[in-house]
């Protein structure tokens, strides 16, 4: 990951998914939302806004306030649980060339939100205009549904945005969540924009996958690892950045996953079996916090650690078949083995 400070008008490049971390209803959050729309040329675009805890009128008024005359060519507001009146003064003002209010029933579920967005994107895709998606907010979703269900919705929306060339951004109030929760969502996005009161906007963007080195390309190490043989050095070089290696082993659960994978004799393993093994390993490590449940371990592996390791070329995670194929790598495993000895003895 590359990090740097800047403002929300920095180019979003090819990002299909952006996580906006800013205090809810703050000026920074509102300006950030408008900034993303402006950056993407909103006046020539078709925009969908999913609102969970604010009224449709509130979101539309925000756009009017910050976008001036640069309104979307067509706007769709999906009301997914505000429980507020569906009528909109902003809609009645005539400021929007074309506006649709789609109010979902009070019994709405995450899958219904995903279906509604897919339906509108499918129709707008034929319009030959840039498509924008705003979800406000993940905090509202997490107040109503379990974390794993929200993660599943986010994963589906981001995948669809990537496939359809849609520029999407999702809002999240960092003050309303634990750091653990926030860290589970960060890897789901191409770019994270985080507003820090003392520093402004901090931008964290994924590197271009084509330019990223991969452990899969690691060459066979020179010599060996035999202890005491000067002709066979114990240190094995890895053609990868030192910072990336540190990041790789920084997460306790990811370490448990790698400890297990390096010791397996068979390359392919069912996801359920992998979840069981990591769950049992974590429960057996006294210095670690006991995992909340097997399901919690499964969610973090499936939506965080496995996709990240897949991107690095360490393994292949097949979501359709729910299988993981690990690529043995002596250079990487020498590091993992050393860390395992330090942590577990």
C-alpha cells in the first residue's frame, strides 16, 4: 500500500471502490462526497446514491449545496432504511434534470440493497455515460446488520463496480466503530480516503497489480538452509520490499494462516478445513486473544487475508469452489518459520 496526504480532489485514477473515513455529518464528510462526484465529472454522469440513515432530501440537498449547477445528468436515490418521508423538497425544486426516488420496504435486507443497485446499474449501463455510486453509509448498515453480512454486501457491490467500470465510494464514521472493524473493511477497497482533523485527508491507494512484485516469481534460493554449513547460508533473500514483508506478517491471524499453509503436504485445501485449522491454532496460543467464533475467523479469512495473499501470488483463492491452493516458496517460508519460532517458541 502507498500512503500520502492530500485533498479529496486528488485524481482517483482507476479506482472502482473508495472508502471514505470521516466523522458522520461533518463538513469534511460532506465536502468529500461532493469532491468525489466533481472529480468524476458529475454533470455528464448518472449517479446512484444509497442512503441508510439520512433522508433522500438530506442527500440531495447536500449535492445542491456543494455541486452548484453541476448536477448529475440522471440521479437515483435508493432509500434503504431512513424511515423518513419519501417526499423530497430537493426533488421538487427541479434542480435535477432527471431524478428517481426508490424507497425500499422497512423489512429491507442487505441482499435487497444489492439487488436494487444492480437493477439500476443494469439499466444505466446502456446509457453510455459515466456511472457513479455513493453509499451512505456503512455505519448505518452496521447498526442494523451483522458485520459479515455488511462485508458480503460491500464485496458484491465493489466487484460489480469493477466489472462495470463504475466509480463507487462508501462512507464510514471511524468514531462509531472499533479499530478492528475498520481494519476489516480497509482491504475491501482500491483506495481509502481518511480525514484526520490535525492533518487533513490521508490517501492510501493500492499499487498497480501489474507493477507489484509477487512471491510467486521468487527464484530458488542460492545454497540451502543447513545449520553450520558456510557454503549453504541460512539467510534466503526475497525479491520483495522489506516493508511489504513486515506488513505481511504484522497481522496475527495472517501469521496463523501462513504457519499452517507452510506445513501442509497437499497444495489445495478446502476453505472450511482451513478455517477450522486457523481457529484451532488461535485458540491454542496463550498470548493471543481467543477468537470470538469460528464464523468470525471465516469472515476475516475470506474477505481480508486470503484475497490479500492471492493478490501477492502466495496462493490462489477460488471463491466459487471455496478452495485455496498454496504455492510453496522456500524464501518466504524461511521468514515465516523464523517468525513462528519467535512467537511460539
